[in-house]
C-alpha cells in the first residue's frame, strides 16, 4: 500500500482520495470499485439513498475509471 501524506485527505470526508482502477461483482451481485490502493468499495445504485445510475452499465463504469472515491480503509490503516 502506498504511503499517504496527511495532505492527501479530502476536506470534509472521512477517507483518502483513491482512483478507481477496475470493478468486480461481489457474491451478492453488487458492484465493487477496485481502488488503486488495493481496497474495494461498493458502488451501488439504490435510489433514493444512493443514486449511481452510472454503475448499472458497462459504459457508465468505464467512464468513471480514473475518478476518485474516498477510501476509509486507508485512513483506518494509519
């Protein structure tokens, strides 16, 4: 896992910004974003609580490769 400087934290969020490098389905059929740090994060489309329609199509997921999600597990590992 890469070293993380304190200024890598995203203001107002609990996690550290990490790029999405891939996706896989979990055992229950939910999408998990694979992050550059090696951790995974569920990316569910479950309106009205989580609105992520992009995760429902291959094109939508591909368009989000390289964007960031906040990795709470990286913060907890410090």
